[in-house]
């Protein structure tokens, strides 16, 4: 690796969720490797972490709630603001390249990169316009399509989180030779030492029986996550020791707890609430298995890399985007999406053979380390893409 490089990092994320985790972790990894990264954002995600009360309240832009049409108008108008901020930052930084997280109606990164004469590396985490159309949340469809096609076609590199997504982005306008796959990552060193000790304490605090098999779900739970599938399994013979541990919040939690009570398994569903990022490794390690009950068919879920890094065996839907990372029976167990019976079969393998479960978790962690699916590895991949672009540009 040459360098160090000066990177102008642009995003328009308001929420402090998984998107923010990606931003913080990648910027931190780039800085740890000696690069200068200037975060240019509506709501910055790096720097001093806010105190809990302030974080809960959020800033003005985080708390702003408007009708979808008004929000979309602001997203369109933001391009002028974003472009101005990027140009101002570039005057002092003199960046080697612009790195932008793709957002709806946003082309400021492309415009400013062209003005500066430097490459644009565009990180894409979802088929943005298609997703908004599916949700019925897109008011300016034609403009959104035109902007997305222009940005995908104009970017010097498009960094998709999965190959499945990368192929869709080509259909949406990206040049095939410019698409690179860089998924999410984890920091394996966080899953040991003090976190392992804290995990033992957590299980005691949760008052789990010694023989309990704690099946953990991490994230903001929505109805489409299909956590109800697990309740069907908990009622079946042979799964009396399984306890579902919900780590996070979300609109699906309360209905799920009500359903668990009606099903007679409420005492085996623990909702621990939102967990600060620094305590998440201990919570993952406190579980005997990690569950991804459902996921978008293009995503690279953060929770998958967390459970791999922790050496906790993972249960996930059998779909192409996840098979890019894990192999059934080797580094994870995969079940047919939405199939309660198959979920029960695969979970039963872990519950009935704890030795196999431990070997599976260890193999998952070994694969993560071997392939360097870490934030540090992702930082190296990003700079390698830039170096490839620079080599192409040499006479």
C-alpha cells in the first residue's frame, strides 16, 4: 500500500443506526492506517460520542420528521449544500479522492469530484430507488432514476456490499468493470478478554438456566424480520432449553412479546433493549447461537460479521447474498427462508450437539480472519481500489 492518502468522505445519514456504524468503523480503520479522512456530513458520525441523554434526543436533523414529499424536496435541495461543503473542505484537504455513501437524489460527490479532477469511490448498500419504490415512499421517481443512473455511471468505482447488489447496480447504470464488492466487517479483537468475562456476567443477570441455549437476535426488529418463526419453534418438543434473546429495539418487539405470552413461551423470550456499541461484543458472546430470521436479498448484514467474529454459530436464510460469506454446514447453518420446519431442523442440530455448535462457530471465526472480513481489511480494499484507478490513469 502506498500513501497515506487524503480522503474526503461524504454521507447524508441522519440516523445513528447500522449505517452510522459502517461510517464510524470504516473511517476509524482508514485513520488507523495513517490516512487523513475528512468527514463531510449533514450529521457527523465520528469524533466525540454524545452522552446518552443527548444521543437519545438527537440533533435537529435527526429529530426532523416531515411528510415524505417534503423530505424528498429537502434531499434534492441538499445537493447544493453538500456540494458547497465538499468544495470548502477540499480547499484545505486537497483530497486524493472523494468517498461517498450513496443516497437518494444525491450527486454532489460526483459533481465535486469532477470539479476537483479526482476519482469518486461510491459506496452503495442498497438499490436505493428500487427499495423506495417498493415501499411506496418515492414521490419524484423520474428524477430519482435519472440521478441514480448518472451517479452510478459516472463513479470511477462503485463499491457494492454484495455481488448480488453489484449485479443489480449494473442493471441500474453502473459500468460492470467499475463494480467492486466490499462487504461489512467486524473487529475480531473485541470478542475476547473483558468481553468474554462480561458475557458470563450477562448470562447470570439474564437468569438463564445452566442448560439454556441462548439464541440471540441483534438489531432494530421490524415485522419483516419474521421473529415469529422462532416462537413456532419454541413450542415444539425438543426445544425446551432454547431462550430467545432480543438485543435491540424496534416496532416488532412488543407485538412479539404479546404473541409469546399468548403462545405460552413468554418466559423464554428476553428483550434486553438497546445496547451501546461498546457492550455489543459481550452480548453476542453471551449467546450460544446467533439468528438472522430474515434479511433483504442483497444485504451484507452487520450482525452476521459480529457473530462470525465472536465465534458464535449462526443460523441464517439460505439465499445467494449470504452464501457469498458463509457455507451451510461449514461456517453457518442455512434454512429455507420463511420455513419454520427447516429452521427447527437446523436449530435442532445446534441444540442437540453443543460440540458441533462450538466447532461451527470456531470455523466461522476462522473464515472471517482468513478472508480478512474486518474493517481494517475493508480500509485496505478501499485504498487498493483507488490505487488501481491511479495506475490506470498513468500515461
